[in-house]
C-alpha cells in the first residue's frame, strides 16, 4: 500500500480567513476529511461542521482540470450538521420550479397585473 498527494485547492472566504488565521491549512484538511466522511462524493453543495469551536460551511466541486476545489466559509451554528450534494440541489431546484410553475398556472388569470415578483415566476 502507498499514499499519493493530490492537489486540492482551498478557497476561504474573507470572514473564514480572518476567523481561522494560522489554522486555515488545518481547517482545509478538516474540510476535506468531513467531505470524505459524508460519503456523498466530492461535489458537495453544502456541509457544515465544527472546527476548533467555529462552525464552518463548505462546498466542493471537481474542476474541469480534475482538481478538487473546496470553498470554506463561516457556517450557522443554529443549523444542524448536514450535507447536500450538488445533484440533490439540482433535483430540489427542478422540483421547486415544477411546483412553482404548476401553482402559478393554477392561480393565474388573464386579468392578473404583472408585478416584479410574479413576473419572474
């Protein structure tokens, strides 16, 4: 058995960079480990975890060149630890669009005056 080192790009937000300081590299490694432990693939739309008392939120993707990119920001400690894959987010958005379109057709009338909110639906 042997180990390899693969390039993983860590992109911290300004807030995360400020809050983590010298622990930024360790937070990047922790983020990668949390993504791996979630066992949902490398494309994560949202994952929160606690690192050194800070709630961090990460998302990750695989770039066209094959490099894994992990964005780290500050999370919301009021929310539960959760993970959503990019595919799950796309499915939820598509289902929401279908529901929204079905609901809009059911309520709309030829006399409805478009407003900025319902013009976008």
